């Protein structure tokens, strides 16, 4: 059969296989990314072919591959062409779903064949092998394993095909000499028992997708054509969501406006293990930031903010204080997400600082508070995380060595440690003893930067609380940032399983 004839859509292939099975033939099926073909794959397919009369390979499409920056190296078109060229392979199809479960139900293989590395279900960090076995049994098939020589595509790609900048490659080579993927995964698992209290402004981010049409001939305005819109749970909502994926007990204290139109949306977006404690404001709206966005390249053209960023009135400040007094005693780590929109008053900051709890603080500069929301407003913190531009604003220092500036700010706010995010330059972590550690950016494909800093802060704060080494903390933070910039705004929080896979493949 010609190579091109072997490649078929799932629905077409399902009909072909049904006819073949009626004639008495047995079907064996393999599934995977197969980003880099190597001898292990060839041996695996030859062994898999022995289970049936026909061997079908289904391939994960590019947009569902989450093996780290720059992956997949080869497009699914090239991967399918390569597989179809193998003599042992009868048919190849592009999977249409994130996992093989739906495809198994469609193709109904007699044998679902995996490599020996999957024979211990407990070692599969995705947990998908159990779901796949259930699916294949439901269609009358059986899960079987080959026992050929195995190689790691990720290790080969990391060594020979990395798309990361030289600085990131050097960092990862040195990091792998000191830490294994298991070390990092165990560190992530160690976060689960932390009781985290998140305090900060809840923000509804809105993207109004529209196409620019040009200047109106009769008005001095630029006209756009409306396409669609999308809401995202941002601000402290996003930070709590990221944390709750790794810390089982997470509580969020914030306020919502007098209107209730976003209440159902917000609650639907929060992870189920978040205890949501909003205080209702009588005289201000739920903070909403509406951005007008060109959809092809996600170019932001214009923004309207619905907010009242004056300090909270007495009644609202007292209501927040009541919630804090109740929650502080029940939590180990306080994560303060200060967007400078009025929630963190002097009194609330003092209450948090005096609580004696480990406190992680992120102060953000934006168009509504430029220059008025520095980290120096906090007289005591344990961990401060902020962008390089916010560091310089806090110190009123337009220029200067970032390491020296970070040391000055750390001392000014009495912080045990301080993290500076630097965009494409990665991050700088400085400790009380003056020791510092740098980690490069690990992102290649940038879809949207909105929310990346929040993601970094959310995952590094519990790591600092646990006392993890600066290099592991910086690595985890930069992995989180790399995943965040590949997501539109805060569409989805960091998925723990996807994050573990990202780390595992990066350190293979």
C-alpha cells in the first residue's frame, strides 16, 4: 500500500477496520506523539504487529502536545508520513482528542499495545493508562505490552534538537546534573499539605475579539468589526486557581461588587477545593478589565476598566478584616496579590504583617496605579515577587544593576527572600544572606503574556514557604511561566498533570 493511502481520518479508518474485523482479522493499535522516530519505536511497532493482522498507529496532534518548550519538534503531518513509511504499519490516523480514550472507542482494537515502561500503572504520572485500559476492555479488547529496548525521545531531543536559547540549554544541562525529574516532582507533591490563604483583588478579564476596519471617513475614530468575546477569571482568582492545583486547602478572601452578574461565572471557574470567601461591596463594581483584541495575533488595541480603586470604605474594610481574622489562624501561608485597586488598605496590610504567618507578596504596577503601588508599602514580608520594572519603580531607580536593586528592596521590606521576574531574561532570586540564583526563561512560543507573572508567583510562593532550593524554585517558576504564555489570558489554570509532564520531558 502506498504511504499516503495508509493515512486516513479516524471516521474513515473506523469503517475500514470494521470491515477487516468482519473478515476475521485482528487489529493492534499503538498511540503516542512519536516526535522523534528512533530504533526503540521501530522495534516496538514490529513487536506490536505480532499481536494482530493489522497495526494501526494514532498520533497526538500538535496542539495537544505538552512535552515542553519547542515541542513537538516535528509537525503531526511529518510524524504521520514517517510512521506510514514503516513496513510494519498498516494505517496511521491523527487523533482528534487530547487522549486515546475516544479513539479506542471509535476504532475498537483487539489489542492496545504499549511499551514496557507503561506496565506499572503507578509510574504513569498522567494516569491515562488506566483510562485507556478501561476503554479497550469496554470494546472487547485487551491491553498488552512489548518488551523491546526503549529510548527516550525527549532525552534525544533535549540533547540534539533543542530549540531553547544557548543560555537555557546550559542551565538545563547543569540543572540535570544536580536534580532529576523525580526530585522536582517530589517537590511539587510536597506542596499538597500547605494550607494557603490568598488575599487580593478578584478581576474579571474580558477579551472582545474584533477586526480593525480602519479610520471612519466622517469621524476621528478607528472602526472595528465585532467577532466574539470571552471572560476569564483573573487577578486573585487566577492565582488561587493555580495554587489549588498543587495545595489541597486553598482559601480566597476578596470582594465582589454590588452587581451579581459575574458571580456564577466566577464560581464556575474556581477549582472545587477553593474555599471562596468574597465580601460584597455596596458601592463599587466587581473589577472588570475589558480589552479589545485582534483575534489572529491577540493584539490588544484598547482597554476599558470598570473599577473603583479608592481605598475601601470603613464598612468594607471591617468586613474584610472579619474574614481575615477568622481565616488567618487556619492557614500556614498567606499569599497577597496586590493589584493596587484598593483592597489592600494600610489597615489590612498591617493586619496581615502582624499575623505572624509566612507572607508572600506580589505588588503589581498597571495603568491605573502607575507609581502608586510599590512593594515598599509593606513593612514586613517573607517573600516578595515582582517584575523588574516594578522593582525599579519601588526604589525610584530608573537604571542600575538588578542584583543590587533587588538586595536593596529585600532589605527595605524586611523580606527573607525576593524574586525578580525579567521576561525573556528569566528570573533572579536573592536570599537574606545575599546569595542569588538566576534561571533563564524557558518559553519559545508566546501566545499571550497576560497572567504569566501571576502564574509564576502562584507556584513559587509555596516553594519558598517549603524552603526549597533557589534553583528548584526558579526552575518551577519559569516552567509555570513558560506554560502560561502559551495560554490565552487565564483561560485555564495550570494543570498539575500537564505540568508534571512538562517537567519530566524537559529533564529527560
